[in-house]
C-alpha cells in the first residue's frame, strides 16, 4: 500500500498531524535518511508528513543570546552563511564536512539532529558549544539542551508529536576558541570514524576557564567526560596536560566496532584527535 503524502503549511499543523496519525506517520524534511530507509524497507509508514512547504524556519540569525538556526535550514545554506562564519567558523566547518555537497544541498539542520545518527558530524560540535533545540508540539513546546537530547542509536528526547523548530547556540566569549576535527578511515566523503569537537574559554593569561570536549561517531551518542575536562580549569593547556586529557578520553570511553574501525583503532584515533583538537584551540589555529 502506497503511503499518503501530506504537506502542512506550518510547524504547528505538522505537529497536529503527527499527533493525529501517531506511529503510522513519519516526518520528512530533506529526506536524505528517511527516503533511503523507506526504499530499503526499513520503515513502512502509512503517512509521510513533509515539511517542504513550511517557509518560516529557514534562517541563520544572531541575537543577544547567540545564534539561532532554523530547523529547515539546509546544511549547505548554514555552512555558507556569513552570519555563522563570522560568529562560529568551527560550527560552519562541522556543517560543511557532512557527506558531500549533494547531501548538504538536501539535508536540513533539524533533520540531521532528529535522525540521531551516531556517525554524523554536527551533533558533537553542537554539544561542545552547549547548544539546545527548541521544539513545537500541539500543546506548546520546550527547549532541550543537546547534552540531554540524544538517548541512543537513532533515539532522542523528542516526543512522538514533537518537532525541532530551531537550534540555539550560545555566544562564545571574546577569548573562546572552538574546533571540529573529523577522521574518515575509508574515503574523504565517508561518514566519520571519529569526530572530536572542542570549545574552550581562556583568560588574559592564557589559562583555561572552561573546556568542553565531545567525541562523536566512535560512540553511540556524543559524549563528554566532565571530570577529565576539569583538569584544564585554571591551567594553561601545556602539551603534558593535553596528553593527559587525550589519554583520559581514550581510556575512559568504550568505542564502537563497525566497518569504519575496530574499538582498538577508534580508541587510538580518539587519543590522536583529542590531542590535535586541544592544540588547535590552544593555539587559535581555527
């Protein structure tokens, strides 16, 4: 039986349709993941609810509380946004290394997060930047920190009738620096074997006031280790301290095994790329 295709004109209408059809419905935005799963018969919804006609959730804006990125903004639009490039080039970079240009011209920022694919680039960077998502539901909406958003493989905190409407990224301090490094083991356009995002604040003496390091792709959900990050607080990021943090991440995480790498290999790459990321934020290389 062919699935019905509905095209609501607003996020509120889309949320109402989700509530109406329940488990028989599937949202589709860019369709880079959903269409593939449908063709492979991994999902069989009776109703597709397309967000393609909704016009007011495609933007990148800067305000007093930080960046606001509409959920329906294409990855390619966000990565090239002058507003984003000026406010946070590391985030623009993370969005710009997803797959290839065809995928980025189709996939949306909100859809990327809602899919909760462990081997994706933006989630780790956004968690490192302390970002959150705003949602819409028939009875209102809420703001969910991305620290609390990802539950597991393809599983999030979203309720069945809830849709991401916006991503909010707090402003970085004047002396903050951030970076995202992606390691692919098979081809340049492949999904990451390991992704490492780092964001750090520094005082005038070069001492670290706050550090957030997030590992993606090698683990089920983006992971921080606050106890290990805390070693940097009040300290300069010396090579010895960077090595200690990199070793701590590698030893404390339980990496996945798949076609992109064994657990042992990923653990070694975590060590290498945490070290590189911390040196970049220390030196201001990006």
